[in-house]
């Protein structure tokens, strides 16, 4: 599916001069957010607006509606648009909204957010009083490149402080604050970083077994030490309070090795730094990135990077594929 986003037709969507005009609201929503099928609209109480803007350097849509009980993005709606991106949706006012996608139900309330895939059907069900939402378009390739995985509808656990920071960033950094390309790039990265932090569940919570907790501790120590080119499995075992043999056994249980895990950490970090280098047009030498990731020999780094990603650290550039 193509990596496409809605065209910004602000002149049409922002010209809703009559908030009670349902057809005008639906057309504005379609132009700025894609095809949706509203259901159970109370025409006697309906009021709504759809407004386009830019938040954190991303295209965004402010939506308000009352008298609307349910809206669906059906398989037919998905085919009509052929979009392939994500929406980060924040509820800014009103009663909680149920969001259903991938057979997952999430209750969206004020201060919380959901990440919705535009290429999949989705259902929104709100109370009769309606609400207000902020929807930010996140290009799929950029988001997955930054996170390293496809995000689910909601983070695996709640972190109210980080969610509050993400909402404040989304709500307060508008196009007036991102008037230059460099500023826009950094605010995008800040948004992606906070989103990534929310989706990163602590390793300790992924298992309750004793060996699982030990493995999580070993992984955590390694994540803090991978930039040290001299770090060894024995040092990590000593710091974790276990033998080298037991450390090796833990990785075997998880179908891996310490060396493989360490290399993955280093190369993932290198890919993120190289992506930032490209996005910000930085002149940072690739050799310094290699050093920052625990490689004392650039040739060794470049060979490992090519084996992992299929191309050299210097290419392809962001946006070239």
C-alpha cells in the first residue's frame, strides 16, 4: 500500500460557517482525515467543526462533534482512500470514546491517546454529548523506522506523566513554533521519542519467573553498557551477580547469544543516530557514530551494519526509498 496522507484542503474544511450543518462537517472530515461513515447522528443536537493545522511539524486535524454517537472507517472507506499512515488521536474534551481496531477495544479519555492505523477499519463510539479530539498524522515509514516496530492501538502500560508531556507537546507546539525546517525536524523527533518511551514496556514486566527476571536484569545492564567497546559477557555476568556460564544459558533459553544481543543493541542505536544525522543535515562523521555505539574499528562497524540493514551506514538517505 502506498505511503500517502490526506491532502490539506483547509479552504474547504475550515469554511464551516454553520456548525449544525452535518453534511458540511462530514465533507470537511473526509477532506482532511479520510472517508468515514457516521452513524446515529442526532440532527436536532448536532454541532461540529473540523479544522486543519500543523502540530509538532506534522499535519493535524482538530475535530469537535456533539450529537454523534458512532463513526466507522469501513473496509470500503479504507479502499477509497488507500492511505497508509498512523494517527495519534488525543481526546481533549468530552466523555470517554471507545476506539476499536484489530479486535482491540481502548477507552480514550481526556489526557489519553490512541494510535490508529489508517489502512485498517476502525470504529469510534462516543457519548451523546460528543467531545473534542486532536488527530496528528504520523507517516508510517518514519514512525516504524524510529520505534523499530509497528505500534499497537495503545501502549502496553500507562505512564500518566509521559502521556501528559506528549499531549502538552502536541497541543502547544503549532505551525507558528515550527516555522523553520530545522525546528520542525527536532520537534518531530521529540514527539517520536516520547511516543517510543510510552511503548517501551520495562523488561521486568514481561515475565514473572526468576530466570526471566535475571535475564531482564542482564539485558538492562547490557543496554547501559553497550557503548563501551571493551564490555564483555563476563563483566555483565559479574555485575548481575551470576556466573558467565549461567548468563550464556539465559541467552540460550531465549534463542539468542550475548554477542548477538550486544550487536543488535549497537546497530539499532547506530541506525537511530544515522537517521537523525540525515534528518538534521548534520555533518557528524560516521566514524564518531560508530565509536558512540561501541565500535573501535569503523570497518568492523560498516560490515556489521551492511549485514544487518543491507546497505552501508552512508546510504540510502532518509526519504530515498
